[in-house]
């Protein structure tokens, strides 16, 4: 896999963007390498930015992609990591063929049949 663009990450960190937007952009850049870099991305933010994200999370805002339902920054990170790992686990269990078989419409086969085979 490709390495994340460190210069781009430095530019993001040095910008005057909203901390939640910074976090989203850093995670997006790192996602090219691994989907479980949320904690690492949060560590790149300043303590003040982390405190602001935690305050906003405690107020009910989703500040971490995949962290819906978390009542703090740490909780949202934990939820997002678990969802990423859960998806990977299901994918490894089903394999490519299993995902194709499930399709995108309620578990119906992607082979064109209208009803699941019994």
C-alpha cells in the first residue's frame, strides 16, 4: 500500500481549519494505508484541538467518522475502530464471493435472481 503523504498531513495540521475537519482530512489521507489510524490522527492534533473535539462530542456532535453514538472523543474513536475491525472480520469470514452473493439489496444474490435460493 502507498504511504500517506506526510507533507500533505503537515499542511493540514498547520492550517486554520476546524479541528473536526482536520481530523477528517488526516484520517482520509491515512486511509490510503490503513483504516485503523484514527487514534494516530487524533494524536497529531494539538491538545487544545483535542479538547475542543471532546467538548463537541460531549455536546452530541459526531466528530469522528464512524463514531456515531459516542458521548466523548475517546468513545467515538473506540466505536469507529470497532466498526472498522468488525467490517474487516465479516469480510474475512465471507470472502469476496460471499460479499458478491449478499449483494447490495437486502442480501439478495447479485446474479440477477429475484429470490434467494432455499
